[in-house]
C-alpha cells in the first residue's frame, strides 16, 4: 500500500512522468497508424487533427486555456515564434494544435533526445519536431513554415523560477537564424505556466549536476492544479537595426521580458492562479 502511494506521489511530483506519458501516447498512436497504412506513403493529417482537437479540449477543460494575440501570427509565410520554456511544454503542444486546426501547421524545435524515446522514430514526423539543428530550421523557414523555438531549452524549463527569468545562457543559434533569414519574429509565453507546476528548488545543485551528466529533465516538480493558462503572443519584433547575432538575441530577449512583465503577475502563487481559473470557469 505504501509503495502504491509513493508511486502516485512521484507521478504527481514529476513533470517527467507526465511528459513521457504524453510522448508515449502520441508516439504509439503514430506507430499504430503507420502500421495500419502498410507500405503506403503515410499521411498523418487525420490523426493530427484528432490529437490537436483532443489536446485543446483537455487544456481548455482543465486550465481554461486560451491564446491572446493569435492574430499576430500571419496566415502564410515564414515566421519564427520565440517562446519562454514552461516547466511542462504542454502549452506549446496546445498552441501548435490550435495553429494546425487553423490550417497553419508549425514545426517545434526539440531536443535530439527525442530520437531515443520509445516510438520516437514515428513521433518526430507526426508532431513536426525539428531536431536536426540550425540547417533544418533554416530550410523550414525558407520553405515558408512557422517555427516555434525555446532558446532556453530544457535548462530554462528546469532552472528558471517564479519570476519567469529567461535562462538563455550564451545560445545564439536562433539569433543567427533570424538574422540570416530575415523572417517575421514574434515573442510568446504562457501566463501562469510556472504556477501550474512549481519546482522543488532546495536541491538545485544536485539537479544541475544530474542534468549536466545525463541531459535528462531529472528534477521534481509539484502541481497539476487547474490554474488558468493563457498563451500571449506579442507583436512582430523589428531587428533591422541589429548587425550581429548577439544584438538580435538581446533585442528579442528584451521584448520577451517586456511581454512577461506586462502580462504576468509577479509575485504569484499557485493558489492565486487557481482562483483566477475558478473565476473564469464560473462565468
């Protein structure tokens, strides 16, 4: 009995469990669908539509999920959307699902560890994951695609805090891409995402060492309450006056920080965000 309770506690605490569960679900669905198609060319259009609808339905039911500023995303043409990385990237999955149902498919830059996940071989094309680096991302933008990127990556997911601090370190790949392709750039983040799942920060030194050695998101979070989640998309960022990738990165970072400052209540708590969700839910 105690063992079962401990397992349930770990399931509740660990975002890794939830993330892997969702990945396994989507990956297994893609694999099953591909097998049903036999040797025919696989078209994931129908299962993508079903999954997108279900993801949005669940997120709206549990988190009252909505998007503010979706009109800033052009209906066609290349666009680079720069996200703040939430503790659990369900917000990006839901945002991409909303775009897909609007007939604006997008690609999400993902960690190469997606290759070694169960069903990863089929999950990558099914979920439109870009894992091959800057060359693939450049080609996607040249083809007129919409690309979602979190410059902070898994490190920001694990080690940012409730002030929504951007942890980009010295990453410049996305800035080089923006400078080279000269596409539309939009900042985006999800309000209250740090309150939906909050980290156990007391052992941050241990978690950082584990991440440095394994590159896996090995950190405990707690949460899962139905707090209100809202993805906010800002207006296009003008980088015409930027000459170097560092200047581009700093310009985008500043605009994203302003977007967070305007829309995110800081300090905030899980219970305050839950009250916000309850108010919306009761209307």
